[in-house]
C-alpha cells in the first residue's frame, strides 16, 4: 500500500510538472514565432510574395488564432499599396485540420482586406511568381489547397489601377485549390462555394452557389468554366479570358461567352421596372469589358411570363425576344418581337444616355376584349383586333407618341371597327387627332382636331348599351348614372378642349326613347358643358306622353357619383303624383 501511494504521488507530480511546462511553452510565444517564420517561408516559396504579420495570438486549447495587420507584398515599389493586406484575420480550426495535402478550417473571418492589382509601364504586374526549385512533385506543384466550413469577408475592397470597388462576402463550404505548372510558368485552379452571399458596392445582395475553373498565365487569366446558381432559379454559366493583363500598350480586356437564365424577381432590384417579380429572362451571347471603355453585351435575349403592374392595373402575360446590344450608355433591342393580349408587336427599341429612348413598332392582332378586361372594364361585349404602326420618343426630350391604328371587327356580340390616327406631344400637352372613327353595329363616333384648339366629336347611336364599356373605363358605373342607358337612341355633337388630364367638353345632345329610372322619355335635348368634374345641362327639353319639362341642371361628378340640383323648371301637362315622383328622383 505504501509503495502504491508513493507511485501515485510521483505520477501526480509528474503530470503537474508536464502541465506547467506545457503551459509555459504555450505562453512563451515559441509557437507563434514558429508559425510566423514558417508562413513567411512557405508564402515566399509558393507565391514569391513577402509576408509580414503585425501580431499573432494563438489559443491552442480553443483552436483559435488571431492575426492582425497581415501584409502580402508582390512586386510593388516601396510605399505603394501591397498586393494584399488585411486589418485582422480570425481562424477557427478543429481536430485534424492540418494535413500534408490540405488545410481544413472551421471558419475564417477577414476584416477590411484590400486586394491590389496593378500593371506597370513595362507591361508587368505586381503578381510575383513562386520560387520553385527542384521538387519531387514533378512539373505540377500545389501551392494552395484549402477547405473552409465558413468564410466571411467584411468591408473588403478590390483595387485595380486605382479603381476601388468595395465588396462583402459570406460563404459556406468553400474550397480553393491552385497548382503551379513550372513548365509553362502558369497557375491553374478551382474554386467551389457551396453557398455564398455577395455584395459589391451599393448593388443588391446576391446569394448563390458558384464553381470556377481558372488558369493564370503571364498575359491573361483563363476562365475555363464557371457556373453560378441561385435558390430561386437563376443560372449563369460560361467561359472566356481576361487578356492583356501584363500589357500597357493594349488595354485590359474581358471576353466571355455567357449563357444565362435569370429569374425576373432577382433582376428587378437592378432593373427598377414596373413589372411583377415573376417570369424568366434568358441571354446567350458575349460579355465584353475593356479598360477605359466599360461593359458590353452582344447576343440574343428572351423573356416569358412578364406582367406589368401599377397601383390599379395588372397586364400580361407577355413573352418577348430581341437581338440585344449594350454599349456604355447605350442599349439597342433590334428585331424585337413581343407577344401578348392575343397579338404581337414587332419593332426596334433604342435607349441612349444623351438622346433618350425611341420605339418604332408595328402592332398586329391585339385583342380589344382582352385589353379592356385587363383595364378593369367588366362588361366587354366589343370584339375586334388592333394593328398598325406606332412611334414613340422620350427620355431626355419631351414625350412624342404617334399611332396610325386600324381596328378590324371579329366575331362576337358587338363587333368593333375603326381608325385611330393621332399624335401626342408632351411639350405643350398637345393631342392631334387625324380623321378617326369607332363603329359598333348600332353606334358610331367620328372625331378629329387639335385638343388645344378643339377636337370635333360626333356620336350617333341607336342602342346606348353598346357604350357601357366607355363609361366603365371613365370610372362610372351604370347604377350611378342619373339616366339609365338600357335602351334608346340619340346623338352628341360638340368639341373637346383642355388637356389630357383635364378635358373639357361643350356640345349638344338629343335622344329618343330613353329609360330614366324606370320612366319612359319620348324625346330629350340639351346643351352640355362638362369639365373639372362639373356638369352643366342648359336648355333641357324633355317630353313624354304625360309630361314636358324645360329647365337647367347643375351637378358635380366626384367619387364616381353624380350629385345634381335643378332650377328654372317648367312643367307642362302632368298630374301631381307624376310631378312629385320626377322631382324626388331627379332634383
């Protein structure tokens, strides 16, 4: 027993001594100095860059390391911004994180990194080459093989020839591998990101998975293949080159072949268009960038299931395709074809930063009933299709819209045909209507003139019910009208003046066989003045079998209702009961 107790005391003492020695060793700074010296040696050997670390702190028990003021210098001159620098790096490792072939880290947080790439007057860059000697690995040497469970880059900045681009990245399951090929003095590598959240400058955040196969040569960077996918269906893939990296005489140039399928919902924050976040857009073609010039796109674009939406209207779906050419400050859609509302539009669209935009197109077989329904006209008996040329100009200059449209009737309860020839000029709020008409089986309206001077209107109808969609589009409901237009015939003649937003009508009307709140009117005529929601009816003359009324009517149309008063009435033959009923309903 005494011998066993003595052995236990010696073992406990030895354990405490070893623990104290290990604690002293960990606090001595030897591990930190060894890691720094080893990192400097490996960085210079594998990349040719000179590494310096301001401060390093290692928590061996917690598996954490903190590095401050990390700087990696390439071929920059003294006093010039280094190839890479970071204010702080936080590393979290786990068991068996280091091996001879790969480094596995739980997490890596890099704060305020700056990636600096510059080309000098002699055509070289600040990227050094690895100092490789004889190696038992042959012609291919792996210089980076890293796997990260979590990657975060905060307040990062990419600096290319004094052009600064801020960015931030959040990623998971990130793997980077890069080899040096001594025979060609080039690099080749691959980047995989299982999930990445990327934001550049003030642009919206992009969340996606990404895979990139690349190579770095003396004068170019190859993108052998890349693929980006987002959770909601956007997928972009392609390949290309970044040429003239080491050449000051020829500008740096990016040349990519792109195949993209983009979800409209993800593109809206960039496009800022009044469309719904549904549908998809596709692009196949070239993506070009040249230093001093900017980005270009040249290819074929397609879109499907597009819907226009504002506060009160939803219109669609629309499909479209066009030849797309994007230059700095200029966009062209040629051979444009959009299909929707039962028909199509063919033409060309141009946007120029200095000149504004323009559209030249030709409408074909646009269905009137479909359009009116999407404009919230509930009862649409009309049937017809629209076709003809349209032109529009706007943007930097006031809007000018011109159309020469023909409406051809189709089979239906109320076929519609007509001609619409008009020009609208925003400057001066001018609307010029050339000889135009709309005709239904029992109604016809002719109109022509200049809104500023007066557009002459002439309406003839033998069935007022055909005109109900016009009232619905104007915001009125049948039950809100003082006169029921269920039957009857009549005419309206007058002039429309004012502006598009505030039209003013003056003219005369006459009608026969009207139905007024259930009462039959044989004849009616009056002078009408309507503008700014105020309705004035003068020289009103109404006749029926038992009643004749002459007088004036004043009313306002607001909140989709008619409020009216009457004065200067003269009643002909009538009984007292009929007189009271008329006044109760109409005064």
